[in-house]
């Protein structure tokens, strides 16, 4: 039987041994969420941002069936450019490993693997959530139910407006996932600063998030995930009018082309990127880099 143990990149292995701050990063945004060739450049920038803020980046993914925490540059560029990289949610990880596949991990899969690797902090762009037609299709991202049972802190800019944001927040509540606004009591809307929905709690510093983590660990009561929702400043968001037009067109196109299931998120993202002539891409990159920096600062504060 092949050795299926999780593989660690050299820098991550060392940081785990020395208990230094580490930030988990997902690979689905690289292989399915961002267009080539910007995706590889952005993936490298995310890692550089984490390092600059004093933590070690651990990008998680699978190359040739090997589940790896801390992909090296060759592995990262392979997942950014290869054809047929699978989009791996939690349920896909073991079967993809057995098949020797290449795969990129979603928020759900990355969270689960990070916790298995002892890494409690994760940065991404936006969470998956409840799709707009979910009452008929049952299309709800496994990100939500995985966060219910996975003790990870995910720094994100909310969920994309391509989803049903209100329903997603209701599900996060039902599932017992803690949601903290970072410097705000409004849930961010990914490309836009404010989704229009209120939050019960906000935090204003990495130290406050570290205190939430410490309290949760000490109590041993809440064993699920915590979302740190970090909005873009208003002057960095996508123009809300452009956003609303693009979304309406994208949803119509989705229906016309009959796109369903796990292809929906990548389809709408790529529609945004082409319809806004790259403007949404620039916004998307800002979101991810800001989240990577905040996650690194939280990791540093939590390690003190
Ligand atoms: N949000 C983004 N970009 C992405 C995704 C979410 O801004 O690429 C990816 C994440 O990996 C997330 C996944 O976990 O889409 C959700 O897909 P689905 O709805 O099929 O669960
Ligand atoms: Mn789905």
C-alpha cells in the first residue's frame, strides 16, 4: 500500500516543530477561482504577504495523489497551470489520493486538512454558501457544514453576492458557526464593502480575535469554526452599480447555459472577471491579500 500520510513543505514542517505562526491557504482560488496566468502570480503574492506579516504560509493541495500542507513553488505552479485539476471538497480528498489525482482544496477541504495538521488559522477570499435557487436545488456549499464541525478561524470577505447572503447567514447561525465582523457590525459583500446584513459581534484587532480563540479553547464548549469577516474599505470596493449589473447578467447566463453544481461558482467568477474587464479581478486580489495579512497578524497574536 502506498504511504498516504499528509506531506509537509520544508518551511511548514519547521514552523510546526518550532510552534511558529502558520496561516493555511486554499488552492481552489488558484486553480478554479482566478484566471490564468494571474492566478500563479497572485498565489505567490498571497504567500509573500503572509511572510511579510511574520507568519509561514501553508498552501494546501494535492499533486499526484499526495495531500500536501505547504506546496512548494513547483507544485503551486503545477496546480495553477495543469489541465484537469479536480476541485476537492472534504468528501473527495481520500478518493482523489487513492486515484493519484491532482486536486485543489476548497474552503471546506482546506479547513479540514489544516485542522488535521494542527493549523487553526486560514485566509481566503470568500466562503461558499447557499445558492440563490437552493430551495429547489439544495445547492449549499459544503463549506458551511464543514465549518460547523471544524475548529478553524477563517478570515474572508464574507460570501459573494452570487449567493443568497441572507440564507447563508441563517445557515451559519443554525450550524453554530461564530461570525465576527472585523471593524464592522455589517457582513461584508465580498466585491462590495457591505452586503446589507447586520452582525451580532465585531472585533477590532488581531489580539481580540486571539482572545476569542483562547476563550474557546479554554472552555472546550464551542468546537466549530469562527468566521472573521474582513470588509474592503469603501474606496477599494467594486463600483456597486457595476456589481449589480454584472451579477444580473451572470445569473441570466447561468440559467441559459444550464450550469449547475460545483461549476456554478467558477462560472460566475469568470463571468465577473471578463464582464468587468478585469476590474473584479483586481478587487478580488485586494480582498485576498488583505485577508492573508490579517490572518497572519492573528496567527502571530495567537502564538504569543
Ligand atoms: N470564493 C471565492 N473564490 C473561490 C471560491 C469561493 O471568492 O474560488 C471557492 C472556494 O474554494 C470555496 C468554493 O470553498 O469556491 C465553494 O464552491 P462550492 O460552492 O462548489 O462549494
Ligand atoms: Mn455547490
